[in-house]
C-alpha cells in the first residue's frame, strides 16, 4: 500500500489505462463488463467515439480499484469518530491510527491513513479529469458527449465531496487542461468553505441538466442521482462554516435550504421509478433481485460468477466479518449508544433526549425493528441465520468484549448464502454499496423543512420512514416467540420539536452507513455529542477514559504533512494546532 502513496503534486497528466485485473466494479450485466483497452490510448483513439467510452469506464473503475479496507470510500474507517461505532478489531493497537480517530487523541499529520485517503481520492479525480479532457476534445457530432460529460462531472463532484467532508480545506482540481507544473500552484484556501461547496454543486448542476431519467447501464448516474447529491451538497453548504478561525456553524442559510427543497421534489424521483423499498432490509441484500432497487439512486457495482477467480467483489468491507466466521477481523462494531437509540416507549417512539439513560434489554424493552436489521445482537441469529446464534463470547468478539459483542449487519451477508467470498487476506461480497438512497432524500428534505419552520411537512416525511420500518419485519419472523424480541414502532402524532425528531430519524434510518459523524460536524454538534458519548461510555469501555474531542480541531482531519511539504507553500494547515 505504501507504494501507492504518491504525492498529488507529482502527478502526471496522462490518458489513463486499465489493466483487466484492476477493473473491479462490475455487475454481471452492466456496462463495465465491456472489453477495455490494455494500454495507453493514442491521441487518435481518444478522438474516436469507438474508444472514448473506454476512457469513461476507466474513470468509473478507479473509484473501486483505488480503495481498500483501510481507505474505504464508504468512510467507515472515519465514522469510528462518531457515537455510532467502535473501531473494533482485537485491541486498541489493532488499526491504531483509527483508534486515534475514535478517541480524538494522538492524531498526527504524518499518519499514513490520513495521507493515503488524500492520495487515493486525488488519483480518482485525476482519472476523471483525463476523461473530461478527452470528452471535450470530441466533436459535437458525438451524440453522447454531453451525457458522458455529465457522468464525469458527477464523479468529479463525488470525489471532491468525499475530500471536503474529511479535510474541509482542499485544492479543487476542476481544470481538465491542468499541466504538471500547475499542480504546484494549487492552493487549498483559494476558495471559502461556501465557495468550495458551490464548486461541487456547479458540477452536479451540469450533470443534472444533461443526465437522463434512466440509464440502461447500471452504475451510471441518472438525473435523480445528481439531484440527490445536489440536495446533500446544498444541505452541507447551508450550515455555513466560513470563519477561518473556527469550525463553528455561524449561519444556516435559507437560500441553500430552498435549494435542498428544489432537488428533493418528489416528482424528480417518482417519475423515474425511484421510491422507498417496501422493506427496509431490501437495501442491504446481495441477491440479484434486490440489487439496484428502486431506493438506490446510485450505487457502486460489484459482482461474482463473472469469469474471474474470486469475482469483482466489494473488498472494502472485508474487515467487518465477525471472528465467529473463521478469518473474520471484527472491525466497525455498533456502539452500545447506538443500540440504545433504537429503544421505543409505550407509544412506539424513540427516547430522543433520554435514550442512553439505560442499556437496551431485548427481553424486557421494545425497540424499532430497524435495530435487528442493522445490529447483530447476542442471543439472536447472525444475518438472520439460526445456524449462527450470536453469543457473548470471544468466539464472537475478537477483542473478548473490549468493543462489545454487537456486529454490523448492513455490511455483512449470510455465511451460508453463497455471497461471502474468502480471499487470501479477508472477505468480500458482490453486494453493491449504495451511495445515495431515496430515504436519505426524504430525510434531507425533512431537515430543510424543519429548519424553514414547516414542521408538519417535515414530520410527514419522517413518518413515511417510520411506517416503512413497521412493515419491515419479514426477516424477523419468529423473533418474538423464538428469541423474545419485542418489536414496536409507531409514527409521530404531532410536529412538536420537529428538528430533533428529524435528526433522530437520520440516526436510526442511516445507522452504520457512515453519515453520523459528518452530520454532527455539519450541525455544529460534534463536540457536545461526542464528549458526552465519551463520558457515558468510559465506565463500560476503557478505551474512552482518555478520550477528548477538541472543538475547532477534531471536526476535520489535518492536511497531510506530505502534501503541505510538497505544495511550495500554497497549502495551509487546518486550524487546531496540528
């Protein structure tokens, strides 16, 4: 992995090539299974429609081939900073750089993981810009020129979005004609925070204007994909953090919130066949009939049985398999705090302010069914398979309970289902990773409505998800009689305290999807929530006894030392005394 940690400043602008072994993001019937070039394309080729789409495919492929278990673009490695998850593994020293993140202590600008994620994502952007450059050179007679440019600008926006959430102050690589010498002139503070978000939105606005409602090729973004990402970007932009001396939210901008409403209009999605899955769990199933379902606005595509040895699997989740499965590394484990959040009262509603006053007892308390669809719990089946009854033993917990005994279910698959693929190092599966799903669109719209003092409309959207949760019990048949589960969830009957209800629903619906930490930073609540979490968890989990989240520092990663050193003085380190 170290040989991949090349500096962005030293990157050469070349037409990218694909080796067959690197093309990992394929589904059995999708466009990425086409023949691809086995070397660098010539100038004649990149101006020929016969070859141009292979350059585009290369840009898609790199977003799979460039990530790994330690630098997952799902961001699970970095969501361990939230109150949703423990790092997991065997001890604090197992993945120690991520342990530093989960306790907000000991993080260094020279840490390999901080530089590695930076380099990998900018390598992706370099590939995308090369494709944009090649597309711009195509004559306008190429019928798909605008659409393919829209796809590439969507990918460029996605790459910058991931970087900005992690590092805040980043250089924007938006000029596809940039020469090698130009990289040394880039600044990571050229744009204000607000302007940076707008650059990302500009790419997505273009994509939205040219992308079709549907795509025959799975994995290519649609107009609804762009709309969903636009809503997310404008929601982040709305919570202004433009003061260079603080990461505090100084304003919640109404114009940006109105943009969120624009791009979450129901018709954008329903007219193209998108909507909520009938069952929440369908979003996290590997079977072909559930892949690219109506809730999946855009997903990373994986496959098996495609003629390759192990299949083009998702290996970035490979560390999350529990130790009960031989070779499982048991990382990214749901926290007790998250489990407690699913508790419901006598009205089937969450304890928004008091959920963590006691630990959830599955035998005596009721809970939202999404708990059992998100978290593997002792005395219940792992991945709904009674052949794998979870226990509070070292057999199930690689740390012997240091990180508790819960297991993430959204990322794992039934060991007996034929979708768990073992490599020499870790596990993979062909299950797609949904990047944007319709439930998130509803929640973003609900948040904007609540902030705009339209609580009734906000709660109506929240209740769509709560009603869907109540119907999502197919996999939980017999859980009450066989295992004592008490499943109970109801919609809200009033719109009081709407914003708090929306925020709670985001946590429940999107739990373990790596949104939580970034939500807390976006809201300006990270210090308060995470330090309270550290304090409450310290008695049960010794890793938090020295933990402390420092405001105006730990909200973002530092700019990697290697990048600052190579920037000819054009990069400025993030605030916080790094």
